C-alpha cells in the first residue's frame, strides 16, 4: 500500500510501515512541510496514497468524501509522543490491513477506530 505521513506524524512510523511492506513517503521528503492541506491532499491523490495525519481537518466528510480517495487515517491521540503513536498504529494495523481502507475515513484513538465509508 502506498502511504503518505503528514508532517506531525513521527518519522519513526516510516520504519514501522516499511517493515509491514508499505511504500511510505512523508510530507517532509516531498518538500511539502508547511504547505497548505490542499497541496498535501493533491499529492496524495496524484500518487494514490493513503494519508496518515494528526490534522483533524482531513476528517471533514464534506471535503474528503469517502470513496473518492485511497483512504485517510486521522490520529486523535491524547499522547502524541512517538512511542505512543507507533503503538496505536501497530495495534490498528494488526486488526485492519491498510489495503482494506481504500475509500475510507478512519478516526483512530488509543482505544477505538471509527471507519466511515460512503
């Protein structure tokens, strides 16, 4: 699965996702750090990449309608430290293969995942 990590997601997630067989790019790698959400979003669409982000704006179903993209995972974690983020992502991926998220919006917390389809 092709994945893009937004700028606030720990760079350590690259290793976790790559080890799971995913093709991972980061906003920093692509020179998009500090750019508007629309720039990040357009890059995701152009590259057919699932976006993992802390930016709750990407959870707006009116703008980012399910089934119009490869997938969005919005992290809503009270502890955003790298170890906590990696733990939540690892547990989520054990139950939900990223390949199965096409066209879905996922709101991911420490204790649950809400998946929205069209």
